[in-house]
């Protein structure tokens, strides 16, 4: 490394946020970029640690010490080349990844880890600004045709790699535009959609064809597609949402988080009318689920003008420090506070929702909860126990269910005859992503279940 003592000289620094009262007025991104000299100092914090455990933390195997060193030396174009060697879309991961690389950083054992994700974002933004991100179409074509079903991160990455190998690739997407949950799920304040469109233009210039508003398996039968293409890549994602099967779940105002978030994405994009309007304006909102999707609902609710926002999590409140049973460099389940959490939400842990309460017209007006505790028995799974006498009624007019996903839609898989496990994840070889049906491959959440964008 160029600055072997950098980690001793410089503290960790990441992009600051605009003030809450300013950023909740719109759906724009609200981070304030660091200056170039500040980014160089952050790159200098990389330790020359011998064994870069950040490699094992990163699912992509990004060459993190290499691009950190290039940034420290001011060699931004070289840094962009190193980053793109392993990551098709660093502008997505640099904004949205939870950064398991940083949890595995050697410096993070006893100090703040290197701000890897922020460096990554600035590398790719510099590359776009300088015109270094250009289309790389293949010099020759193989004559083979591949259909990629689903245009989320996995589908787009597979399409780019297959196209660069010389195959002719067509991406099918059932929504209006490509991007999957990047476009219809992730709020614009975390990633504005022109970031996706910018990259899509590069993919199109490379020769990838996109067909939107086509629901494969419904609009086009699987056997037709299989006959037209030499191979199929299934990358439809995990889209089956987990429900909360309690009394009152059918009330108007009990809404799946992804319906709420996707509608708001379309609203920001300019869509004016919806069959069923879902808005938090002037409502007491309860978000059930403490993960990233729940956080996205919180930030969106504040921007829509909610009267109040509460967040319920059935699990116990995690510690802010790394738990003893989750040692470095593994990913720790500790308390994480997002930018949305800092906008005024009340967070409640060890709380279970027992019943939704409606008015005479079928509208949600409240819910009942009880406190719970987790009984740990050595060698067994923790047991959930309700604490007697802790029932409480809460006023609310909108409940957002952010409870995760249980699997993927199976219409296309069933038509193709591919095998799936009990959670509807399609079975495939970890080595080559082949299913049991020749010529059919699977990638992303549809193979491994609900997971990270990276």
C-alpha cells in the first residue's frame, strides 16, 4: 500500500447526510459527496494487511485493497478498471449494499473499518463523469441466443456477461421498465432511477435487447421461449411476500410493503392514478418488520407526510457491538440504524401483533400487540413466549408488512419442469447454475432465496 501508516493517521469518514427537515421534503438522494483529498485519505486507511479478509466478506470477490490503493494514489481510471473487473454495477452496490466487506475488514477488529462502500461509489461515479464507462460489445458473435427472464441485478449481470461472451441476449421483464426491485422497490431517496437508466443505455449499446411488459409463463408460454432460444436464464427473484395471518388482516389499510414502495416509485416517476391509492399522508403508520424493507417504508412514510411512524420487530433488540457468538470476520447480527430510522421513527423490539382492528366500513383503525420474550434452550431453537398482561392497543390507519419473502413465483418453473425445494427455490448446481432441465439455468434469489442486491 502507498501509505502504510494511513490507518493510524486518518479516521473513518463517509458521506454526511443533508439535514432531516430538508431531505424529507423530496425523494432525491441526500448524501453530500466527500472531496477528492478526503477520499484519498480514506483509501490510505487500507492496511496492507497481508490476508485481505474483505475479499471473503464481499460476495463478488472485489479486489478491494487494489482499488483502495489506486484511489490513494489518485489513479481513478485504474481504480475503475479494477472495480469493474469483478462488479458489473458498482453504482448499485455502492449505494445499496450492506457492505459485508467492511464487517470483514481487518482494521475493523479494533477500529472503525475502511469505508469501502463509499470509495466504491465514488470510483464508479468518477468513471461515469469522466466518460470511462463505455459499451464493450463483443467483437464476434457465437450465433447462440439466450433469453434472460427477470431484469433485477442478477438478470442484468447475467445478460451483460453472456452478451460479452458473444451470445445474443434478450431480457424479458413483466414490469414497465427494467430493473426489478432496483426500480420498483428501492426508494428513490436511496437510488434515483436515472442511475439505472444510465447503465441500461450502456447495456443496450452493447447489443442486449429488452422486452418489457412481457410476463413469461403467462404472455409467452415456456415451451415457446425454449424453442426460440438456445438457453434460458431464470432470474425472476423471490417475489412471494410473507403474510401476517391474524384477525383483521383483510382490512383496508393492511398493506404489503412492496405494494406501498413500488407504487411510490411509480408516483415519483410521474404516474398519477392507481386502482388503489396507498399513501401515508396524515396517518399513524406502523411498519411491521425490522429489516431493510421496513426501513425503506419508514423513510417513504415520512416523505409522504405521515402523522407518526412506529416500527415493530418481533425479535429482541440486538446489541450495538458484535455478539460473542458471531466473531470477526463473520457478518454480525447487531443493531443497525439507517438514515430513515434517524428521521423520527419510534422503534419497538420483542413485540408481536395479535389483531388488527377495523371500523364499520372495513378500514383499519388500530391494532393490538403484546410483548414477547425468547426462551433459549441449549441445543434447540429459541422458543417465543408471550408475556401476560402486556397487551396494548395502538391507533393506526396504515400497516405496512415488511416481513420478507418466502420464495419465487413458480408458473414458469412448472411449465419448464425444473425442480425446486420446499421454499420454491429452484435447484441448481452451485458450480454452473444448471437446473435439471438441459439449457435452463437459474441465478439470483430464484436460486438461493431472498438475499442481498450484491
